[in-house]
């Protein structure tokens, strides 16, 4: 990206990525306005897909143990509750399961099957709350700080959550260039209730806007590029699921940008739902090798993303991210954490890949 364009990108990004964008929040509404204003300014035709999400929004959550109150963060979807149980990593029926790191659906299903009544999760490397991108669950999940774990592990505790139920109006935004079989480029624009999500996934959806602007000037390739900025990625990627609900036609590939503003750039070739598409991953590998750029290929069996809805319909997927990403799903994922050299590398690599994919 040329230096003057990069400076504009940074300013535009700052106006958006210093706001929390949880669905229904003021920052969420403002960001939608910024996206649509940008597309209108560059005269891009776009359409919006609207849908509603009914959700319990926690306002207060804490743990009581031995007369002491410990604050925590209840995941979106957790209803009001008051319950108690024994906190153990190796839990039994009726206990509260203690889990470190990001949760997977397998973790949640295991706790349910073994009769656990709730999950407490904590970040292993940082003393802060975190909130994974989970669907709306029928099991209470709360995040605690690592420093509070010794106060609750192997103790009988009481959990309290106060929530209110709301219907949130959400929407995806689509725009495209070219003709022929479709390649999707996907990124979610929202965040969890926690923090600013500058890298997960602010840089991702902003990159889509600027790549479209660049390619739309003179794009003549045998693929149609369809850009999809999804909503509710923080709620189990509800936006992408809504988009594909009626199936897809003439869609060959999906490229998911999720966490591309951090160092340690990677391609996730295997995620929580198995291997991603072989042809597009091989082509991208060859492209990167020719450019002599260092991007690792990794297997992350807890990783999830917007591409999963496409993969379930047989669409080959390319999942671009960063690993390890220490700040993922925490307050530290903010504008100051962005690695601009890595962003610029991704921008140029993705742009050139789209221009020559049909020849690789």
C-alpha cells in the first residue's frame, strides 16, 4: 500500500477501532455508518442483509467464595442466574468446570454431557478477562482473571449473573466486482462485549474495503469477487450462517481474514471443523513462496471463523490469521497493538494473489 494511502487507512482505522462494536452498541451502529459512507464515497454498489438476534445481555456477574466477592465476565447469552457448585478442572456432575484458554464447542459439549452446571474460563498467559467467539449457549460461561483462579479452584462457590433480554437488529454488508464463478472474501466487523477488537477483526473488514477499492478500478479476471462483511461474529458467526441459509450458487472459494493485523502471520490449514480447501491453500502457498514472504501454515483445532458456514456447504476455504496471538479476545486487542508492517504485507500479498490466482 502506498505511504499516503496507508496514512489514510491508519486514520480511518483509528476512528473505528477505538470503539467497542458489540452488536447493538453505539460503536456497532457508528461502524455500520462508516462502512456504508466509505462504500458510497467510492461509488460501490452494496446491499445489506438484515436479521434479528434475541439475546440475554449480562449487566453484572460475580462469584462469592468464603464471603469474598470476585468480579467476572459472563458470556453474551447467559441469562440471570444464581447457583452454586464446586470448582474443579477435573469436574464431576453438578460441579463447575474450570477451563484455561479459548473454549471450543467440544469443551462445552463435554461439560454438558458430564453434568457440569457452568464453565469458568481464564486466559493462561494474561491476567485479564477474555471472551471467545461462541454461539449462544444453553450453559453459563463466565471468564475470570488468572490471578483469581487460586481463590476459586477446589472451592465451593456461588455464581451470580444479572441479565436483560434484548432483540438486536444486525446486518451483513455485501459488495462485489467482476463476473464468473464466485470467490468470497469474508471478515466480521463486530466485537465481543470486551474491548475494541482492533485485530480481531477490525483490520480484517477494513482490509476488504480497501482491497475492493483498489481492484474495482481495473478488475478483469475470470472470477467474481464477492466481499462479505458479516455481523455477529462474536455470537457464533451468526451473520455468515444467516447469509448461507438458502445455499450458495457458483461459489468455488472462500477467503476469511480474521486476525491479520498482528505479527506471526499464518494460514490455518486445519481448524475446529477439519482441513480447509486443498487447491486454494496450495495455490496460496506457491504464491507466498514466489514472493519470498514468511507466512506459517498451522493447525489450530479450536479455531473457528466465518468461513465455516461456507466449508459446510463444500466451498474450499483459505483462513488467514495470526498465531500465536496472545491478545486475542482480550482488552489488549486495541489500536496500539496493530503491527502495521505485517498489515501492509498482508494487504500486498492478498491483493496480488487475487490478481493472479487464476494463473497459479
